[in-house]
C-alpha cells in the first residue's frame, strides 16, 4: 500500500522531481560525473577512498542504494563485490543513464524508478547493506518513515552506511559584502523550506527552468532517534568540516573534489556526517 502524504509533502515530491529530472542532462555532462563514469569504465570505483575503505569487501553481499541518482555509486557497490545490487530513485532520466552505463560495463545492478518511500512496492528481499549518500535526507519529509524503511530492508546483522550533508551547514548563508557566514535558516524546522535556485552542485551550467525545491532540514538527534526506534544499533557518527561540492562562494579546495571554509574559518562548521549502524 502506498504511503499517504499531506499537501506539503506531495507538493515537495512534485517540485523536487521536476528539479532533478531537468538537471540530469547537465549532471551527465558535468566534470564530476564524467570523471565517475571514466573511473568505472577504467575498471575502478566511483566512491571516495575513505568510503571504499569503510565499506570493505562486499563479496557475496546484497546492497541497496536509496536515492542513487545516475547509479554510479550503485555500480561501484557491485564493483566492490556485491552480488545483488539495487538502486532506487524517482528520476526516470537519471535511471536511464544508470541502466545504459550498467549495460556498457557488463554489470547486473537493477534500478527501480519510484519514490524512495515506496521502495517496498518494488523490492521484496532484505539486504546486507543499505547505502545512502550525500544529498539524500533534505528531500524527504518524514525521517521516522525513512528509518522504518531501512529497518525493513535490512536483515538481522545487516548494516546502514549513511553519509549526508550536515543539518548545521544547511542553516548557513554567506554574506559576500561583509565576508560573513550567517545563520540564515533554523536548525529545527517544523515545516519545509521552499527555495528557488538556479544551478546545481555538480555543474556550472545555469538557465534551468525548474528551480523550485521543497526541502526539509533534519537535526542529527531526529535521525539517530528514528534509527534507534526501528531497532538499529548506532556504531559510529563522524562529522567532517569538508564538503563534496563548493557549497559557499568563500570555500577553498581541501583535496581534489572536496571543499572547506577558508583557513580562518576552517573547523568552525560541520559540513557532512557519516552514520553507521546495524540491525540487531
Ligand atoms: C544529490 S542526488 C544524490 C547524489 C548521489 N549521492 C550521487 O553521488 O550520485 C539526490 C537524488 O535523490 C533523488 N530523490 C530526491 N527525492 C527523492 C524521493 N522522494 N524518492 C526517490 N528519489 C529521490 C533525486 O532524484 C536525486 O537523484
């Protein structure tokens, strides 16, 4: 049975899907994702070294990637040895690229086009690994329902690897005139924030038409509590002051593909966090 949603959530899913669908061609062309595709075509893995190290050898395991975009990370999970690999995303054009790349690489991952909350309509098995990565939770209105989904997708002993933007970073804005980082959005939000922004994290292209997004900031405590309540045991929570894209104009490169605040502000704000958990 499909989940029922209030008007704001339905409006959000609708706007956000238009936003994502329109950005796919530009993302596919972008330096960031073309590099990931080149890495995969060269037999490599399109994941950060630290993530690869933490995930380890997935030989013989089953893995599902929620909000997999153009599938490059999902295909990387298969390259790490997973024998069953599934990717979920609601953007049809994104998954068309995922399927084309999978076929080109001779891999076997399956992709399902649906709202992440409807995953169980399409998938009837449990997994060793649920993988969720950067740019995921801000698109989802309901964390307890998301956590329940993860609880249902994991078999006992299965683990969650979740890396995402830090909710504290989402409260900030950069005031160029005064060279100041300002807290502009509340950390605790009882309703969504509606934004209107051209451009994208992955490409310098502009001139998009679908720029309206509806986003939800989810405090770390809300996420951890929701996961604990569905029976997950939290193994680690790591916060990082680097960011996988240039989130603010004053950011400087830290290492290839990563950004941080200028030296005087480095370490002031967490930009990402990684939460690992397992199902008891
Ligand atoms: C920032 S991207 C993820 C990027 C991914 N970590 C990568 O590196 O390729 C966010 C993805 O979430 C998907 N998405 C957003 N809301 C969704 C929803 N309610 N159900 C399914 N997919 C959703 C978008 O279509 C998009 O592909």
